[in-house]
C-alpha cells in the first residue's frame, strides 16, 4: 500500500522534521476576522445579534445580486455582542431604515462611497408601523381578512408595540416580518 503523505512533515536523513507553523498573535487574529471594507454600498452596524436575520429579511438580501457580508456575535463596546451587515451596491430607502429601527433600535446605517463613510444615519423607531409586522393574535382581523397591519410603538427600547385593531401587545421576540 502506498505511504500516505502527511502534510507539514518531511523526512530528512531518516528523521521526521515537523514544519514550524507560526501562530498569529491576538491582534492579528482580530484583523483577520473583520469583514472587508466595501467600495460602494451600505453598512448596517450595531445590530443586536438576535436581530441579524430579521434585518436580512427586511432588506430581502436573499435576492441581492451584489456581495453581502454578514457577521454576527462580534464583540461590541456599546451593546455587548453585535452584528454587522455590509451590502455592496445598495442604497436603503427611508422605509427600509424605519423597518430596521424596529428590530435594531441602536443600529447605524453607514452610506459608503469610494471606500469612505459618506453619511452615518442613526436609526429612529417610528411612532407607528404599517404593513411590516404580523399580528401575533390568530383571531386578529389582519390575519383573517385583507387588512394591512398597523401597530403603535408604545415603548422604543425594549420595543413594545400594540395592534391598532385587536390591541394585542407585542415585544421584540414576537415580531415576525411580513
Ligand atoms: N466600513 C466598510 N467599508 C468602508 C468603510 C467603512 O465596511 N469602506 C464599515 C466599518 O467597518 C464600520 C462601519 O462601516 O463597521 C462604519 O465605519 P466607521 O464610521 O469608520 O467606523 P466606526 O467609527 O467604528 O463607527 P461607529 O462610530 O458608528 O461605531
Ligand atoms: Zn392584531
């Protein structure tokens, strides 16, 4: 049977020589883990980790043609753990920014042009939310007839919203995007 070549090892004069592998220092590892800068597009920063994929849904990133980078469970000084989403070649509409505010009240939306941060927008939760979130009450009219949902924002952080039709109160964990 042919001898298996073992990676990183070579036989010199009958003795096995193990190649030395340099272990990167902590700072270098941190640099490697950062997702690369983008030339044009949008960076959504300071997203709470549990809202990462809600933002993906809101922006319909599944159907995006350009490069999309999603990094979650990153260490953040301000919010503990956070996520960053970078979308090359996309500008957000005001409606999309408002929707992000519902699930990520501390998010910043950075507009990138020619590798620089052209504009930094601090999102702001709207006072009412129309046709974005599903009502969690199965007997609510919005779940049984062609009626667009409408919620009032009772509290912004942590989020508490109330259905205009059935008055059901919902927290962040109940939120399902339409
Ligand atoms: N960024 C990027 N591509 C660029 C420029 C910036 O992906 N060409 C990203 C950075 O990695 C960062 C975000 O955009 O996640 C905002 O950039 P910047 O304002 O330079 O970073 P901070 O000062 O850390 O932002 P903040 O003060 O909002 O925390
Ligand atoms: Zn309802």
